[in-house]
């Protein structure tokens, strides 16, 4: 883009983002909280997995670190250094397990039965599970390794062909590649007696004294101790995609992102907090429950002439849920959105190209900027972007130079040099930048939209290289503006378009060609307003 056409750029371009995992993937906890196991430490963002121990909780962050909270008398919440490189997590009675990206297991906490002494060779593992006095690790070759209480560690022959595992109080479950379940260990309540037909299973979970299997048809089979109805799956027993077992209760995750809880509810562990939507994973402790929930990305508009923001909490036609002024009016500043303080709420910001100054606000209300700093040369025609570039749960800013096709991304909202600098796409183009977590890896990455062809080019890493996803959406040769967000709460950001001529939004739930999943009008038509997207209410 030529220098000196700042106003023209403002009318043409949209500075927008989706919040990636800084908006999505927070932990929701409910039930008994006597040891703080439901008090998720701040920042409650950037999580990609959860696990529950007896009365403590574990969360895996997108950056590969583990956060642990709750009962800690045996050090089960003291993650050993270096707290990095983890890809999976598991909770036992009073001990914890973390699987590293190199296939090794780290174990810590109570070790009375050797449940933290991972047998050599500590390599080649792909999954972990913890029982009360023992631990399980699944190898890449399909075998299961068990250690701790020797009376519970005899995996039945043939020890091969396993693809998943689960551990209860004193019994274990292994899912075979052929869809059958093998169970062994304590069987006082029939928790090892898999009901016929023992086929068609795709996942397993174990409660204290009961067992659970998820079928390929979305139904759950439950057996074993049923003292509180934890094996009585509520109707309709369909549409489930995940399952978890607690002390005397069971949780089932539905394909629509809702959770169903049943069994013992003396501490409210089956009472899923509202809104019961957008959940991606579940875990169950002895008397409490955990859910990993994605926020929903919704749209907003910025009026440069009035310096006003109009934010909507639903992707439907209707009035703004939050309307306020921020910054001078009229102006040529460009809007941003992000969770700048990791409080789970997306808030707004502005970028002044003339002075290369960023103004970020931590509330969606009128008021001064909470963060003000310079980034980039002044004056410039560079375009601002924002995302969680390093997976730490905080959204930070970046710039895109259309003249050179270079991105400059910063990992803190403060003045300084870019932490990531790379070229993506052609130089000297009128392509527009867009940001999202396209592959649900917890890191926001960049993309480009070519208005001349109506084509999106999305990259799964913040580095030079070819687009990982290329597809057309919307008309070619248009003045439509791109946005991105997790419109359907599935944890993955997808694209959208805003037509300023008609004031119409077109949002798609997959990064592929096809029709919009949501189409609605919002704001005046025609207008020079600019679109943005975020989780404005943090729900």
C-alpha cells in the first residue's frame, strides 16, 4: 500500500482478530470445594486439557506447562521443574502424572507404593492415567505399562493393541484398537465385567468403583458400583463425545458442547453451571467436576467518525449489548480486540498509525486506555493485529506491513522489538491480515485475505512458509472485510466477512469453501464502520 493514504486505508481495511485460546479454553469447576480444587488460579485462560485427582485439579496450558491447585499435602500440586513440554496430564489419588512431548512421563506427589517411580525405559509413552496407588502409561506400540501397587499392575495378555486407558480406585480399563475393552484389578462391584456386546467402543473412563465406555454411535455404557445411580445414563443416551467418572457421579459431554451429569449430587457436582454450552472436555474428581469451555466469538463494529464501539454478545441481528466511546472522534485510528489482561473477557483497543501508538482498554466501557505504548515506525500504513502468539493466555499486538508482506509480532503489550518477524504472502498487495487459532493448538497464528479473489490463506505457525489452508469464501473483487472468531464454541477459530454496503455479516464454522453458517445484519448500511470480533462477556 502507498504511504500517505491513511484515510483511504481506514475505509478499505479491517483490523480485526479472533481471540484464539486467550478467549477460549478456560476451566469451569463445580461441586465440593473444601480444598480449593474448584478455585482455578488466574489467569484462567489458555488451557487445552484438564484432569482431576482425589481433591485437587490439574490443567494443561497451551504453552506446555501444567497448573495444579487444591489439596496439596503430598506435593501433588508442586509440578517439578522444568514445567514445560507437557502434552497430557493425569491425576491419581494423591499423585500426578505429566506426559512430555518426548514420550517420557513425569510423576510427583505421594509415592508410598512406588506410583511415581516410572519404570525404565521412560520413553515412547503416548497416554497416562492414575489410580489410587498405581499408575498407567500407554506406549506407542500399543502396550500398557503399570507401576505402583503390584497387586494392580498385571495387565492381561496379550498386552498389545491398546489405544486408550483409564484407571479407577483399584481397577483399570484398556481400549483395544478393535473397539473392545479389557478390564482388570478390583472387581468387587463388577467394574471389570464389561457388558456384551464388548465392541464398538471409542473411549473409556473409570470412576471410583464404576466403569464407562463410549460407543461409536454416541451412547454410553456404564457398569460396576451403582450406589448413587452413576451407571444410569439419562435419556436420551445419544450424542455423547466424551465421558468421565468421579467418586459416585458421571459426566457425559454432548456433541453440542453441553455436559450431562448424573449420580451422587450431594455437593452439586452434577449441577453444571450456566451457560451449559461450549464445553470441549470433562473430568471428574471424587466430589467435584471440571469442564474445559471455549468462549464464543461474537461481532462488534467501530465507527471512526464517532469514535464509538458497538459490541454484540450474539451472532444475530439486534442492538448492541455494549455501546461506548473510546478514543477521539473523528479519527483514522484502527480497532483491535483481545484479552489484554487474561481475565477471560475480550476488550477493545486502537492503533494510531500516525504516531505508531497502541491504546488498549481492559473494560468494554468508556474511559482512558489501561495500556499505552508505541510499536512500529511513525508514521506508517501498517495494519495492527492481535493474538496469543506464545500460548500464555494473554493477547498481545502485532503489525503487518502490506508493502513488504512482513509481520511483526510482540509477546508483551509494551514498547520494544518484535519477538517474531517473518514474511507471509506477496509484497505490495492489498491483502488484509487476519488472526486465529486455526488448528486448536492454543496459539494464535496469522492469515491473509485477498479481496480481489475472495481467497483466505491461513497459516498454522507464525513463520514464513506456505499457507496450511487456502480456500475461497465470499465474492471476488469486493470491499468486504474479513474477521475471525470461534463462532460455534468448538475451540477452533474460523473466518467471516462483513459487507459494509449492506451491513451484513457472513460467518462460517469451518475454514473451507461453502455457504455461511450465520448471516445477519448488524449496524447501519452503507457505512464506513469497521468489524471486529471477541468474547465480550467472557461466557
